């Protein structure tokens, strides 16, 4: 009898953990993309000012910055999938309480600050564990393809989440968007419960303080890593102020409100996803050099808002910003996967995020006062120029220009030596 046709096999790089983590990230991302829009308009709808929006955003970022390193040390000691489940449940609970308060119509500013801080704490525990899990689930030879697919899924949720968040905020109010975010967290936690325990790193045999010190030494031994994280400490503060404070304020003032800003953020998501298709096939040799060219696009939304362009041009600027984020993000993940020892992933990832987000609470907290002092246009021009200048300055570092993709047969580059020119 003829042999029955065999079912096509899944790609060898798409492990079970990779598929589950990607699906859970997409689901939680749907809620997370709409939650900042809903939170901003909940503050404004309660009679709050642009400064209050900045304070609420800063309240979420501050515990993230303070607890990231602790989250990294825990993720290199404990099962990462269990940490992610616990963090998702905690974040889901805090968002559910926030949603209930907003829906009841009696949310006070101090409550918004406290619950935003709880969400930031949940993220600080989740993020290093997530980074370590996805890195370990991907073979190095397929890293670019896998990370592109992961980021496409992650970024696709930005499109639906931002559009849905903006539309629901305009149609039924921000409380329902926050309730949806809580539900997405709970579903993601349920999925991550079925992750298989990853290969445990070799026990350090020391204290957590020693683990943190070893992670720090691994981080500072690479000049390219320090330079880019320093660059992003300012970039993230500027971009966060634009997207969380200035953008919603401009949308409320002259673009038509939450629906228009949701459309703008959706264009950002489209840029992320479309470029992910390109990055799944493109394997640039100079990974950090190419990635930093994408960073030049980060300041376009601030530039468009400052110039008071029509909505279609603002949508185009946000689309190009999404293109730049994916170009940088995929190459950055490839560089970390290639250069950082597996047992150090979560700690180095935590120091990376700590540095990158270190000025974000200050930037968002001062966004309102800066708009008062400089005018909204002046604050936006400042953010746009800062993004451009920092993108150019990083190219002065030889390791950023020269760090190259290795084939699977290449020997690792010593961490403390300059990266040689290919």
C-alpha cells in the first residue's frame, strides 16, 4: 500500500517553550498596548493635568528601575517560568483593582500612582526571566529568524492593542481597557504555567550579592554594551515623555482625542511588524552598526508633533519609528545571544534594562514641568534633537561599528578585548 503522506514538521528552531512564550507575549501585549492610553485618559478625564499624567507614568517606571536587578538575580537562580507566572498574576490583580476604581468613577490620583507602581514592580520581576527564557529557547544559528518571529508577534499585538485601546477608551471609557489588560495578564499566566523548565544554570555556590556582582562585571566588561545602554537611558526618557505625556496631550488638544492617538500608535505597531518580516531574512554582518541606523528614526514622532504636521504625516512618522525599533531590537537580541554567557542572560538583561530605564521616571515626571517652562513645542523639539544627537554620538565607539555576526563555527570574542574589525 502507498505510504501515507507525513505531516509537515515544525521548524527545528521553534521549540515548545518558544511557541508558548511567543503566544503568551502576544496576548499580554494586547492589553499592555492599550493600557497606557487608557491610563493617560483616565487621569485627564478625572480632571488631571499633563503633569499628573507624567507622575502616574513615572510611578510605574520607578519600581521597575529599582527592582530590575533583583529580578535578574532571581531569574538566574529560580525557575524562570514560575517567576513569570507569579509576576503576571500580580500584574493582572493590580490592573483589575485599577480598572474597578476607574469604572466606579472614584479613582483618586494617589490610587492611580500606587497601582501604577504595583504594575511596574510586576514588570521588574517578569522581564529578566522572560529575556532569559526566550534566549535559551532559541538556537544561536537560528537566532535572527527566531527573534524576528518573536518580535513580530510581540509587535503585532501593538497594532491590535493600541487600536482597540484607543477605540474602547473613546467609546466606553478607559476602565474597560484596563479590565481587558487584567484579563490578558491572567490568560498569559495560564499559558506560561505550561512552559517546560529550562536547563538550569550551574549553581553559583555564593550569595545573591555575589551573583549581582558577577552580573555587573559581565556587563561592564563590554564597552559596546555600556555605550548603548547609556544612549538608551536618555532615549527612553525622551521617547517615553513623547508617547505617554506629550502625544496624548496633543491628541486631546488638536487631533480629536484618544481615537486619533490610538491610530497613531497602531501605525507604530504596523512598522514594527512589517520590518519583522524583513529582519527574518536579513542577516547584516555589522549587527550593532545596522541596529543603530534604526535608532535615528526614534525621534521622528517628536519631530512631527513639534512641527504640528497633519495626522497622516504623524502616522507616517510613527510608522518609521516602529521600523527603527525593530531594526535595532532584533540586532540587539542577536548581539546579546551571541556575546553573553547563557548563565548570565537574566542578570545582564536586568542591568541592560536598569540602565536603559534609569532616567525614564525622571523624564516622565519632568515632562509636564518642561512643557510649562519650554512650551509643548519646545519640549518636543528638545526630545527630537536629543534622539538625533545621541544616535550620531554612539557611532564614535569602534566596538559599536565593528561588532560582527559570527557563524556557528567562529570562536567567541573575549569580553574584555576590543572587537576586531572583520
